[in-house]
C-alpha cells in the first residue's frame, strides 16, 4: 500500500512539476487566481491519467502520455495564459528536458538500493530541488529568450524539441535506444554535436548583431554629447553678444572722441569693424524660441559660406516638449545632411535648402527640403552614407522622433 502511494506521488509530482515550470517559463503572473486554476487543472489531468492507467495499463498509458499530459500543458499556456502556440510548445518541451536530471537521479538511487521505492523517492526529492533551482536561476532568462523574437524562441527550443521527439521515438514507441547496436549508441552523441555547432553559429550571429547595436548606441551617445557641446558654444556666443551690446557706451565714447577730432574716415572704419563683429556673433531671430534661433543662426552662416540659399520659415513658441539637447541634435543633423548634399552641386544657383517648422494639432512639424547632386541610397526607408562611420545622424534623428511618439519620412522627388 505504501509503495503504491509513493509511486502515485511520483506521478503527481512529475505532473505538477511540468505544469508549474512550463507555466513559469511562459510568464504566468504570480497571482492567487492563476495558481488555483493551474492547481485545479493539474488535478483534472492527473485523474484522467490514473483512469487511463487502470483501464488501459501502463504501456498504453505511457504511449498516450503526450496526448494526456503534454498537449494539455501547452493548451493551458496558449488558451488560459494567452501565449502563442510557439511559446506554449517551447515551454512544454523545455520543461520535459528539465525533468530528465530528476529521472536520472531517481534511476541511480533505485539501481544502488535495488528498490523501485527509492527510485520514486529519489525522483520526488530531486524534482523539488530542481524546481527551486529553476525558479531562482533559470526561469527569467528562459522567459526573456522566448519573448525576445520568434527566431530566438525557435533557436532556444530546437534542442529541447528534438530531444523530446527522439526520446519518445526511440524509447517509448520503439526500443531503438535500448537495442545495443552501434548506430543506437552513437546516435545521441551525433545529435548533440550537430546541435552544438548549429547553436554556436546562431549564437555568433546574434553576438555580432548585438555588437552592432552596441556600436550604434555608442555613436548615438557621442552625437548627443556633440550636440550638447555645440549648444553650449552657441550659448557662449549669445552671452558674448549680450556683453558687446552692454559695452556699447564704450564704443560711443570712442566714436565721440573721434568725432571731436573730426576724423570721419576713422569713424567709418571703426563702425564697419564693429558692425561686422556684432553680425558675426548676434543670432538672427526666426521665432520666439531662443534655442532654435541659436541653432538656425549658426547653420545660416554655414549655408551662406557654402553658397547655399537657405530659406527658413519657423513659427514656434518659446516652449517645446523636446529638450534643448534633443532639439539641437535633431536640427543639427537635419541641416548638416542638407548642407553636405547641397554644397556638392557644381552650379551654386541650384544649391538651396528650404526649412519649415510649425505646429499642427499640437505636434511639432519639421519639413526640410534640399537639392542634391547624387541621389542618396536608401535602406529600410532611411538614407545611408557610403562612407565608413557616417550616416549615424539620421538614426539619431529617428531615435529622438520615435522617443516622443512621432512619425518621419525620408524621400526623393524631382531632385
């Protein structure tokens, strides 16, 4: 009687382990309701298993085990937890793989003691320890891998799924693995090595992709720091201009002295120099926002030096949702790209940039158009540079736009 109770306890422990771990892999929220539903479902499945065992026998019940146990686990995850069938099946086969160490420990305990009861007790104890080990160290990582992408889920689930198929096809539905032939003995090492190399290839590709993302993020951070530096420099110029205006009385005193001497030519020369100095550091006013004025003034001077006609229509208030650094990065990258494209045109009469900034439905709109000599190359809707290390500015713009829930479009039309 005790031996039978221990044996059925093992079967229930195996079922409960599979249910709880698979649901945890699939990301089941830890709520009282979920645990009650999962517990009730586990009991129902166990009753069905026991009924089949008494009516059909162990051999037939074991062959029906995937239908009696594994399919209900996957269905629970897909239907009740509302996860994809891919995640449901991957969670199930991964849990099946995790149940193999307790099976082996139970078998070792049984072989050493020569007792089936010790086999069952060894399994029950080790499956409890296995659950806590997975809960503490593994479940979050597995959940992250499966939810990351379909490809990641497929790569992760390939080995558990293949092991699941091999185990049932070679030990339950056939006795191939226990036949003792050379092919049977060498089969699992072959499969393990094959999947190992496949995993290495996919893992290397993922690492390369991750390294590329890291490099791109570092370049974006560099762009952002450059924008901060540029904005600081522009503000220093603005302060210098304010200081010059404040010192106007000194200029007037000097001019008064020259006028008293009747030195008209010196007065004209001094006024010309003073006017030129003030023009070079005084920001032009395009709108009420001082940050935008500073940035546009700087690029207006650069466009003029390159012989580019820059037309600006900015209707903005003093307050914007973008930070000054984001605004500087967005405008600087847009105008930088536009100037670089336009200045390559041999005919200076064809060099132009048209910039409009305005609000529509409480959203900031930026419309910039520039002429170009060589049509840009597009990848995934973004213009890309052929030069190594260039082209990050566009991605920086996109990052800022998407961060604020905006939309963007890059296109070419009529030059």
